[in-house]
C-alpha cells in the first residue's frame, strides 16, 4: 500500500520565485534564479530515486515469473522438433503420390482427347465417303443425312493436321474442309436445279422437298435466294397480265390504274399468305421477311412504278399542276367593287335587290384559265385511291412481317425511322409519297379554292335565309378531308388540314366578313336621308346581313359536325394503324380553330347590325308603352288599367314594329343571339324607368302584372329559356314593391337605417338569389313606394 502511495506521489512543483529569463534585469536576479533552479533539480532527483526504490519489488517479481516459464518454452520447442522430423517423410511421400496422380490424369485426358479425335475423324471420313457415294447414287435424302453428319464434326477436328493426314483417300484426295465444301456445292447445284424443275413442272411436293434441304446442308441464304427467284417469277407472270391491261385497258375509267395496283397488291398478299409459313417454319422466324420479301418488293416496285408512270403521263398531271399554279383567284380581291355596284342601285321589288336575286354583295367570279374542276376531281380520286391501296398493302405487310421479324431485321430497319419495322423500304412507296406531296396537295388545295369561288352565290329565296354556298362548300370540304384521310398518309393529312384551315379562313370566312363590311358601306349613303330610300336601304342591308350571318352560323355547325365525324376512330381506323390514330385525329381536330373564328365573326357582325338598326329604336318602345301611364293608382284607375292593359298592348305593338321579320329571316341560333341582345338593351332601359317611378299598393300590383305578362309573351318567341333570367331584376323590383306592410320596416331614422338590410339578408337566407343590391332595395322602399 505504501509502494502504491509513494509511486503515485506527484513531482514537486517548481518554486514560484523562479522568474522568466526575459524579466531578469540584474546579475543578482540571475544568481537568485539559478539557485532556485538548482534546488528544484535536486528535489526532482530525490523524487525520482524515491520512485525507483518503490518499483524495485515489482520488477524483481516480474523477472522471477519470466525465469519460471523458460523451461516450459524449451520443452515445447523440443516437442515441435520431434513432430517435424516424424512428418517430413510422410509429407514427401504425399507430394510424390500427388504428382504421380496428376501425371496420370493428364495422360488419361490426352488419351481421351486422342480417342475422341480419332473417333470423330473416323466419323468424318465415313461421312464424307458416304456423302460422295450418295451423291453418285443420286440418293439425295441419304446425301443430306451424311452431309449433316459431316457438318456436325467440330471445326477444330475438321481443319486439323491429323484429319488432313488420315481422311484423304484416292477417291477424295483433298483436305476434309475442301472435300466437304466441294460436296456441299454439288448438293447446292443439284438442289437448285431440281427445285427449279419442280417449280416449272408445278410439282409443289417435290419443290417443297428440295426447298427444305437447303438449310440442312448449310445453304440457308442460297435457299432463300432460290425461293425468292421462284416467287419473283410468279409476280412477273402476274405482271405480264397487268402490263397487257395497262396497254390495252380503258384508261378513261377513274378506277383503271387503281384497279391494276389493287390486283398487284392482292396477288402479293396472297403469295405472302401462302408461302410465308413454309419459309419461316423451315428457315426460322424472319426468314421470309429478310430472304424473300425484298425480292418480291423489288418486283412490286417495278410493276407499280410502271402503272404510276403510265397514269402520270396519261392524266397529264404536270400540265394540270402548271395550270393550277398559274390560276389567279381574283374573286376575293373583287368583292368590294362588285358588292358596292350591286347594292348601290338595289331597291326592294326591283332588279338588283337581294330579294329579287340581283346584286347581293356577291362578287362576280372572274373567269380564269385553269384546269377543269371535274377533271381535277377525278384525278384526285384516282390518286387517293392508289394511295389507299398502297396504305392497305403496307398495313398488311406490317401485320404479317412486323411481328415475325427478328432482331436482325429491326437493326436493319433502324436507320429508316419512317419505315415500319419488318416492312422493306420501297421505291414505289417513296414515289407515291412524293406524288401526294407534290401533286395531290397542290391540286386538292386548288380544287377547294375553285369550289369556294364557284359556290359563292347566296340563295335569297330560302327561308330562313342561308345560302347554297353552305351545301356546296362544306360538301367539298368534307370530301377533300375524307379523301386525304383515305390516302393513309399522315404527312398528306397534315398538309391538307393546314391548307384547308387557311383557305376556309381567308377565302370563305374572311371573304364573307369583307362582303358584310362592303354591304354596310354601300348602303350607308342611302340611310342618311329619310323617306322610302332609307327604308329600302335598311331592309336591304338587314336582309343581306342576315344572309351572311346565317351562312357563318350554320358554317360553324357544319364544321363541328364534319370534324366530329372524320376524327372518329371508326373513320380513321379504316386507313391508319392504331399507333397513328391519335396523331391524325389531332390534325383533323386542329380545324376546330375555324369554329372559333366563325363564331367570333358572327358576334362582331351581329353587334354591328344590332347597333345600326335596332338599338336606337328600342327606347321609343318603352317611351310609347308608358306614355300617360302612372302607377299611382286608386281603385278606379286600377280597374281602368286592368281593362285597357295599355303597357302590354303598346309594348307588343312597338316590339313587332321594330323586330318585324327578324325571327323568320334568322336561323334559330342567330335569332336567339339577336333576341338576347335586344332583350338585354330593353330590360336595362326598363329597369332605369321602373326605378324612377312611384307606386301605390295597387300600382305595384299593376306593375307586377305588366312585367309578368310581357315576360310570358317574350318567352313564347324564344326557345332558350333565358327570358325569365333577364327579367330577374325587374321581377325583384316588383317583389320589393309588393311586400306586405308587416314585412316592411317601421318609419323613423332608427328603423330605416338597418331594417332594409335586415330584410335583404333574411330573404337571401331563405334562398332568394338577389340581383338587386342592398342599396337598390333600400331606395325602392324609401323612394318608390307610396304608403297609404
């Protein structure tokens, strides 16, 4: 315990009097510091000696324990030496045995390899000699079996020096690889010759027999090539019939060339349907697509391009294209002058007025040199028909070859992203695509424009007034869109929808808008004077405007109907693959922007018509209806008002005077819109008038009856059901005026300040949808109601 205590004693602390060397300023201070350091060093030495003395017993005990273990360590070393001497001989024997076993295994494996090589070489020799013998005996089935056996020998054995030394014989002196190749080439020649003879003799069983042998003897590609030649020969045979029909057939028929292409594609489809299973079954999936189909497509392209070139030349397509491009559509530019001339001298009942089929704001089409529209229509039908046949053929190929084609085909087709996987690239397809873009789209656009030009003559004998231009233009629009869809070309549909959108907007919608502007300018001078001339100009402008508004409104309906029909999956699915349906439908629906443009034009022009002809005449309707009318009624005045009913009677008379004939002239949608404009303007004026009058209790009852009877009468002239909604504020005015005295706030400043708002909130909480503001309700109660 004392050892531990002494060992744990801390060293003596340095004397506090030892100063830092940097602070010593005199010799005495230095000597004093040195003395302190010497004393501290002596104390440290004493402390160290004390620690060593205390640790001496522990050091001695540790040395004793080490000396005690030394004999045991020596004994262990001695035993290890004995064991090593005993195991050294055993280890050497084991190493010798292991090496001997390894050498035996190596020798055994070499013997096995040599035996296998000898056996396989013997098999090779036997197979080659048997193959040669079978060829000499013309036993082709046996030759095929022996060839398969020889080809199953490993390439290392076949090309080894050992085989080259032992296999050759006097009959077969060449090395085994050359011998096998020579025999296989003999089989290839024989199989090819006999396959051709069988096909010429139309011996399908014999032809199939030899066709199956090609891949068995290692001539897969050569077998496909031979079969491709056979298939191409069948197409060429059919092609002679097509060429004869092309030369001697009736080229005036619009279906002649399309029928020839159809017969070609049908023949190819039948051939593919019959022969593809046989080829793929014996040559593996994709064998027909990669080995036979390219040759068939070359023949198809050759014959199809011949039909196309004949059609192109016979129909004089380049001449029609040049004529269409040089055609000048001057009728749009001439709208202003011709419309102005027609209207400036027009009057009802005389030639030159709209009602008598004269000047109607319709431009007189300028005669232009150009291709005949009927010829172009027939040409476009032919071209679309040929493209449709090609599209159907492509879909058939994609369905039959796309799924069967393997990875190799997919890699080969990867460079042409526009070509469906498994379907070979086609020169005919490219020529058709170029023809659609360079001939079909320009001529179809020209045909739409010329049809609009010829159709722009309003039919003013119809009621309600529309125009024959609707049936003509939208029949053509639907026809060209349906025809472009039938081409089964996404690029063609994209180009035609873009062209149709521009033509319909610029040369139909905007042309009608410009006509309406011209009509207004033409009659504005006549409307500046009073008398019959002003009335005639007003009627003429109204009739003409209504014609064009009806045309635009019905055009929007027709456009929506056509787009809904043509963008349906049922219509598009007949021409396009499933992966293309969404894209094509989006292109067709893109024409919907026309509907927005048309409806916007209708709203703008209808506002102008209303502003010019009707708005200023609405105020006198109310002024006349309320002439000498007061709602400060007693019993006698109320009875007289009930008997005479002046407000309703005068209102109906004024309404019929201002809007006479409008409902019969407008189509339903336009009449509802015009009716709504008129009612909005009229009701706003009536509300202001009602807010400025005073009412007794009987007068409020009379006002309520006037509002309800006129509202009911107007509702009979509209099918939209919006009349009562527009009269909502007037009906709420009547409601407030006819409140019972018990429901009204008491007179006085205290009650009058908050009671109307309480009444407003209570009615709102009860479910009433207020159209009046709280201030308006308060003003009615305060200023308009005369209490007994």
